C-alpha cells in the first residue's frame, strides 16, 4: 500500500538559517576549507532540514531539495548534460560543477537567468544534438539513503524533463532548427533509469516539477508533456509520480497531466487564480491525489487558514485524496520569523516564513484529516492575526488613499518629446554624445564600514554624514577629472537600490535575517511592504544637492522606480499590485519634484526590473504593462519641460516590453547592450522609439577593462542605428560591485572613444 501525501511542502530553503552554506561555499572557493569540510556543512544543513520538516509533523517530507548552487544545474549534471568545455577540464565532479556555475579562465560559465517570475536565478543548460544523456550522477538516490539513515523518509524532488528542456538553450554550434526539446526521448531514458534506481532504493514517491506549464506553451510542447508522462508512467519499476505545476494556472497542461498515468498532481491555488475551477471540471483526477497548494510559497504573509480550508473543501471529491501543500517551493521565502528581533511586533505577528508555513500546512492537513476541532487553537490564533492585519491602523494611510483617488490622467503626461528636447538643450547645453554613468560608484570597504558603524552606534549621524560627503566629493572630482558630462553622486549612502528607499518610506519593514537565495551563494533580504506607502520626508535631496554644489556640471539625481521597488520586495497581498505600485509612484514623484526644486535638472528613475515582473501568461501582459508604465509616469511626469528624465533598464531580453519602454516616455533611456552588441537599438527603432538612448558600451559584470577601440567599435555600431543627437554614452549598469582601478580605466577609455568620434 502506498502512503498518503497528506501534508507536505514542495521544497525548502537550502542556504542555511544563518547562511551557513554561503559561508562554506565562499570559503571553499577561496581555498580556506577543503571539499570534505564543505560537504560536512552541506550534510548538516540537509539533515537539519529533514528533521525539522519531519518533526513539524509533515506527512511527506521533500528530499533532494539541497543544492550546492542551483537545482537546474544539478539536473544537468545528474543527466550528464555537461558541455565539453567543462568535461575536458580534468577537474573532479564538484569542481566541474562549480566551473559550470562560475566559469574558469578557459571556460565561461553557463548563462544565468531568472527562474520564471521569481528573483531566483538558475543556470541555463546547454543542450545540443550531441549531448549524451545518461544517469551520470546519483545524488538524488544517495540523499534519499542519507535521509533514510537518519530516520526520515523523503520524497525526492527533481526538475521535470519538460521544464528542464524548456529552460535549456541550444548549445553553440547546434543546427538552426534544433531545439533542446528535440532531445526529449533520450532524456526520458535517463529519467527512467533514475526512477528505477530510486524505486530499488525504496523510494515511494518522487516529485517532478513542471512549472514551465504555468507559462504559455505551444501545442507541440503540450504533446511532449503528454508523451513524457505516458512514457514515465508506463515504467514497470518506478516510484509513484507527483507532478508539480506552480507559479500560476496550468491551463491545458492540467488536462494533459490529469489524463496521464501519474499518481498525483500538485497545483498552485495561490498564483493560479482559475485553478480551483479548472480542477473541479477537469477529467481524470479521480484515482489520483490532488496536492492543493494553499499556502503561499512566494510571499511572507500568514495564511488565512479558514479560507484555505474552505477552498480545500470545494476540492474534496475531485480526486481520490486531497493533500495540502505550499503553492511552490519555500525556496523563495526566508527561514524563520522567530529570528527577527527588530520588526515591529504587530507586523511580525502577521508574518509566516518557511518554518511557519510548514506549520500552517500541518495544521491544514490535520484539520482535513482529523477535523477542525483537532487544531481549534491554531485556527483561532491564525484568525486573530488575519483580523488584526485587516483592521490595523498602520496598514492604512488616509492621505495616501485620498491622493490615489484624486489622480488625474494629466499627472502621468508630459508635453511632446520634441518640445521637451528643445527646452532641455537650452537649459543643459550638453555636448554631442554626452557621457554619463548609471549611478553607483564602487562601494569601498570604508563606505560599508561607515554604514555598519552607524548601524551599531559606533559613529553618530554627523560623522556618518561627513564620511558620505567626503566620498561624494571624491566621486565628483574623479568624474570631472575623467571628463564625464553628466555626473552622479555615486550612491555611497545606499546599501541597495531598493532597501534604501524601503528604509526611508512608511509602509515597509526590514528584516535582520530574512535572507533568500538569489543565485549560488548570493542572497538578498527583500523589504516587506505591509502598508500604504508614504514618504515622511525627502530622502535623497540632501546628498544630491550637496553633490551639485560641488560642480558646474549637471548632477543627475538617482531614484529607484516603483516597479523595481515592488519586484524586489515582498508585497502586500490585500490589494491589487497596481494600487501598491501607484502609492510607491507617488512617493517617488514627491522626491522627483523636491529634487527638481533643489536645482537638479536631470533625474533618473531606474526600472531594471520592468521585464522581470512581466506575467508568465501573455494574456496578462497588457494589464501589467499598463499599470507598470502608468506608475513610472506618475513618478516621473511631474517636472518642467526643461527637466530631463532618464531611466535605466538592464538584464537584456527586452522583447516583450519593448513597446512599454517607448511608453515610459523618458527623455533618455540607458539600457544594457554591450553583450548583445547593440542589438536592442534595432528593436527600439522598429517600434519608433525616437528618444535619447544610452546603450551600454561596456559590460560591468566582468572586471575586464574595455579597450578604447572596442568602445569606438560599439559606438560606431550604435551610430548606425541611432542619430548622434540622440545617442548617449554610458556603461551597461551601475559600478557598485567593481573596483576603482577598473572603473577609472574603463571610464577613461569610454571618454577617449568619444573624443575619437566627436
Ligand atoms: N542606479 C543603480 C546603480 O547604478 C542602478 C542599478 C541597476 O540597474 N540594477 O547601481
Ligand atoms: Zn542596471
């Protein structure tokens, strides 16, 4: 007899409650510890997680959720998809793995990109006609055994074969017509082999993640899904299969999976708005287990357990068993609210991080199997917290709401671009091909130390302020010496472009330990946006106007845009995101207007995350882009014609948002372009962009200093696409993570290149 799934989570954080894995990885990479020490840390983290999940009372504990770097990379390695440039390095398995993630001198790493619409980055597998799939690594089997030896029975989690191939890219040199999906049958053989081994090791359930089907998919891709799960379902020797589709509605894939011979399906009832209805009408679920993703795996709010139980009740009957789970892996939330000492206690009582969400799932599971009375106390406590949050004064700011009500279309409108251009030229008198940077200059150890010292009280505000002023002055002098045309203050006072604003706006809370893995050993600590957003006082005006007083050249004021602030925060779930965006936009608008009043004539509102929040389904694009663009314009349109608005976008692949970039109506857009050799300019031309544009002329992600000739080359390419009077010259992105030596040299080459062209 197979055991029920009952209550479970689809995955768990792995970086360690105190970022133990981050430290161990970085120590290993810098040769301060050896492989055995790194493996010991990893093992301890795995064992702790298994035990915690079992002890919390989950009926089914996910396994194989640990990763040294990334679970997509793990999958590639498991099935032998190691590109020849790494296989030939002669390194051991772990170092080959890290070489794929981080690159080595002779072999650049796999490309990295965002995991669906999250802030997690995965490594893009390279699959070609010659990729030889095999069961090359048995980590999933070993970890099952390792957990079993600790007395914990786990359900190994794997990236599903379709999602793996759909996330992969064609290897260099593959024929034009080749797609990774062409290799499905070969890959399925390797999956079959792994499933057999897992079964022989005693595994009862395996989870195969197929989030790729929460995005639009072609009929061929849906057919491939059907083929794959027919094939895996037919295997004689295999564990039960749980296929998990999350991050949205599965659409047609739900029907395909329901009629396939898999034993269980996990659906996302949080992001999948029509999934409840779809589940009740789809055929083929009877005889299967439906794993209901009722607890939000992407956000930090406590679950409304009553509502979740009501939803579960509507599903009973649609399948043999209704199990409860998180909507997706808990990889996307921090470990434990209990680790937060400084969050306001009331706000804290509304939060649930991974540990709390596991408990919520357990409570829901018990309510379903034993009846609500069995967990009456927990349900009552949750109810009280939900009610408190819904009625809390600190969530609502009547002035902000009134302002939002009173918005008029002209608030997000400026006069036509040509009129503005003439006014700006007159006021700014910039030379042809003006040079600038994206905002941040290198964050030196001294700057970081000063911030830490202020936080811990070792220095006072006045001392801190002086140190930042000194830094700003240094950065201004450096830019003058290099000969840049539009200067910046360098952003030394900002820990992070979103966190800094969150800390200075009402409606946000910050965490001490709320780390979430971004990629590899990199973690971020997203602010928590819990209430109406207001700006109690000007934030950047003092720094920017100080910088402006130091120089005759125009200093550009730097702000983060509303969409990016939302994208890199945990957002409230009690009102439409569009409303939250407009509130943030109004706060930024006030800052823009104050900067203008303080004499700043150029303002940059950064929206690097514009593309990132784009919904997975194209049917929702228009609505998103509409509020995203409106918010940006609300933030930036309150200025005079002569004030120049810049924006900055990065992380390439602008395809789906190219029209929105035009609609932002910024006077100047700086955009990542160096790595794609200015291709984006043609895309912009194709949609009639016609405004100032600064395609990045060198890649700041690498320490490499570009030669003047390379910059000249790129600029020549740019000039073929954009008339000189609209072209700006700047790096690809902010310089925060670079060192001064490189930055100085690179910017000098950039300015030399202009001299050659002018
Ligand atoms: N102004 C920011 C900086 O220079 C922009 C960063 C970004 O685009 N991610 O750091
Ligand atoms: Zn950028």
